[in-house]
């Protein structure tokens, strides 16, 4: 299932517009905070699909019948661009365990590239709810390869893929190549076009550089 949050008007759209705006992007702190707020909204919407159990909360005046999450998810992200989105999700799932994966484009002289993974740190995923986030879903290759690498840590019972902006090609790739069909994709917007260098158009540019500065 694919959830596209921009299909309904909300304050979420403002956060999404600001991470795209080339003038607002000049303020890296604001870019990070807007990406974090997108993660917070995603976490709230995603939380509606999770399981809850009856609970009791003791107040100064009595006992309130409430509900609480039956289990905490594992929140994982692709470094480095995914960190602001990750922390936005973690602001709401503040008791969650965390996973981190280093993935990047290894470019070749002919302008082609491959996705390279060099570092994976993650708790046991067996029978857990996994939230895997990356701000941009361009070709979809990074998301699929990252998920496959996490399978060494166990098989989740359900996976939520979270991204701020996706391309339609990336969504199609994930639907076709994910080794496990038991997943839900949450995206802020879906753009139709990819450049020859596999950047989303109109997209927003390089999320990692905008959040943390350009790299060599």
C-alpha cells in the first residue's frame, strides 16, 4: 500500500513546499527542521496503523482508562541524508530502538553509478515493526538494497518505508524488487520525472548536502 500525504491539504504541505524552495533551502537549519517535522507528521500518521493494548494511567485524581502501543518499532535510516527525517520519527517513537545504514552512490568514469553499502548497525528485527526512512526515493535501489542488508538482522513482521519525496519509477522499483511484500510505503509527494543522473524532478536537490553541507 502507498500513502501519499500530499493528496490531502494540511500543514504538512507547507513543510514539503519549504524543503523544495531554493531560497528557503539556503538556511540549512530550517531545512533540517522542516525535514524533521515531515518525519513527525509521518510518524503520527503511521502510528494509526499500529497495534494498541488497554492500559491504565494513574492521575492525581484517579485512574484513566487508556491505550498504549503494544510494541515499540525499530527506526532505521540511511546515512547521512536520512538523519533529520529519522529524528523526526524518533521524536514520536521516542522509546524505539534504532538502526543505521551507510549507503551512497559510487560513481564511475562513464557517469554511471552503483549503490554501495559499507556499514550496518541494527538490533534484532525478528517479528518487529521496522520503519526504514530515506528522504528521497529516486530509483528505489538504495531502499531495496538497504532492506536486503537488514535481513541479516532478522525478518520484520511488517515494514514501513518512509520518504519525503518519491519518483514514480522508484515506487515501481520497490514494488517489484522488495524481497518481502509485507510493507507499506509512506511518501510526502510523488514526482514523475528522473534525470539521466537519477535525480528526482522537480524534487528538491541533494537532501544530504542541503542538511549538512556539500561533500567532496
